[in-house]
C-alpha cells in the first residue's frame, strides 16, 4: 500500500525569503545595495532638475541695478590715472601718452581743452594741444597767457605760435623776448625764441638784434644769438636751393642745417655747449659736423602732420628734440620745435 506523501510544512521543500537572502553570496547583496542607492540619487537629481527648469531664468540670476535716468558717467578716476601715467618714472609711458593724443588728432581737442581746467592734467593737455595745432587748439592755448594758476603754461602757447608765420604771431613772440628781463620764468622766453627758429625771414633779424642789445640774462642772450644765426643761415640755404623739404627727413635736416655744416656767420659762445634751447649752430672751425637721427615718427589721422622724435649729436653734446611737421602743397615744413633733455658728452 502506497503511502501518501507527507505534507510539506513551512520551512521544508521551499526556503523562506530570509533564508534565500542568507543563502546569496555577499557580493550579490552588496551590488543590490549599490543599485538601490544610485536609483535613489537619480530620482533626487531628476526632481531637483525639474524644479530648476520650472524657475524662470530671470528669477534665478541677480538683477543688475538700473542706472538712474539721465545719469552722467562717473569719470572721476580719469584725471588721476592720466596724472600717474604722465608722471611715471618710465619716460616711455609719457611719450606713449603724447603719441596717442597726437594720433587721435583734432577730434580730441574739446576733451583736451576741458583737461586744461584740472591742475593734474593741464600741462599734458597744453602740450598735446600744441602738438595737434590748428585754430581751435591755439585759441584755447592763448587763454593760458592770463591763467591765474602758478603752472607757467604760457610757454606752450608761445611755442605753438611757431607754426603761424604771420606778422601778428611774430609780433607776439618779439614782445615776449623784449620782456625777458622782467620774466620770472626763463622757459617762457626760451620757448618764444625757439618758436622763431623755424623762420627764414631775414626781416626778423633787425628787431631781434634790438631786443638782444637790451637783454641782461646771458643764457637768453646766447639763445637769441643762436636763433639769429639759424634764421639767417636757413634763409641763405633755401634761397640757394641747397635746402629741400620734399620729404620729412629732408625737412628735419633743413632745420638742423646750421648745426650740420660750417657757417661763416655762426659763432660758438665760449664755455657753452653748441646745444641750447634753440637749434644748434657750429663755428667755421674744423670741428666735425653734427649728426641728426630720427628716432620715430607719429602721424595724425590725415597723415599730413607728424610728431618726430629727433636726436642731434656732435662731439660736444647730445640733445633730444620733439618736432612737429606739417605737409603743405606736397612739402613738409617744420611747424614747431620742443627741446627735451640735453647732455654734454663726457670729457668734453
């Protein structure tokens, strides 16, 4: 007789879930836990993403502060920055600033006129206006003659008059030279003398001789004697056709001709360098001729006005010049001259 199969009780024939779990390898349990954790983080990340997408971008970013209606920009930092560059211990910084102003040209004249009002930027603005030139610039510079500040900015007006070869401009410069004995700032008279060195009109010689006879400052006397020799010599060279202004280098050389070749009318004051506030002259002795080197040239936007940095050197001394040249009817002409540092050569 067959026996009926014995009923399978719980725990027999089929293991419980907990028993199954205990029977799995440990590695499988660890993998299962990691999967559950990743799934939890995925759900959380998706929820956060959906929340962010539901927020408008304008609300998520801070809103910029709106400017007040018709508010003027605050440029209070500009004069201080300009002053720091002009007075930098690196001279290249100052030169680069003047070059930039010159290259910008007449368009910035109104801004430079405004800069004359600030003591920190007045000298830079005056020199830049003199370099750029033109009627608007010279009108602004003319007001510096009566400027009440103790900045001695008048010299820039007188120096800039060199480019205006008119009877009125010549008369203004002559009056400055005649008043040299009463002028506390020697550079004012010196710049007026230098302005006349771009001339070649022999008619200036008699009034300059008369002014020279009344001068008491020996330095100014020497400078004026130098300028007289330059005016006469250049007039003779131009009349003979020896001097040419077809190119910018030729115009520069023409200005320095009295210092490059012996001239019977040029004499060198004893104990003085042949380089003064006026262009150099040489005696008719056997002293070797000087040399002129153009360091670099900056042009205005129209390319008809140039700012040239010049070195003149002879066996005695070296001088640095900044010369403004203007192109008219195909020829380059010296408009104004500004003397920089001078050094006597060692052992001379």
